[in-house]
C-alpha cells in the first residue's frame, strides 16, 4: 500500500510544520535519554559525565534521527518574529544540560561563572564528538573520559 507524498500535508500545513514535528519527536527522545542518565546519579559531577555519555549514546543508537536533528534545516530563511518555545524542540534537552552544569557550579565542582555559556560549550563538544565518529563507532565514552579528565580547564 502506497502513500502519496502530498498526503502528509493533510496533517501538516507546510514543510516547516512537518520538520518541526520531526525535530520535536527526536529531541524529546534525546531529552529522555539525558534525563534518565541524570536520574541514575545524585552527585552533580557524576550526572554531568552520565549526561555526556547519554548524549553520545543517543547519537550511536539513533544515527539517522541524529543526522536529521543536526543537519536538516527547518527553514532557509530567518523568522521575522520571535521564535516561540514550541518552535524550539531542543530546549528541554539543552535545559537538562544547563541544570546539571548549574548544579555543578553550585556544588563547587565546576569553575564556571556562566552555566549558560558552559552549556553551549558542552553541547558543542558532545555534538562534535558524536559527529566525528562513524555511526557504528559513535559511542564517545572513552573520548569523553579522556577529554574531561585531561582538560586543563574544568567546565
């Protein structure tokens, strides 16, 4: 049984809405990975390591979804208005990272004065770590441990 390509638009008003729905599902799955990893630990520094490993593990477990999340543009033009929270499907995942980094700063296990900036740096690091390896070898637990233990500047 086939489905006409245009029939999808019976459910979505345009391509942007369709792409946002795809992003929303994949980022919700990523946020779940992160939250489950965080919940396994009570210590903020252990939560941080578990979160980074979970991010990389998500990329390894779901390479196609990960590629869509980070390489398929939702639009080619900048919006002419403020983007709403519902149009930011990655926000819960990013806020999980921010929450753990803030807890690390409060506990004194991080020297960061700006958890938001540290969140962006860690998100970029995890994304780079996950995109450098081929999907079959994408789990970056070893690379994360090496980087996090040898880094001259703690997060």
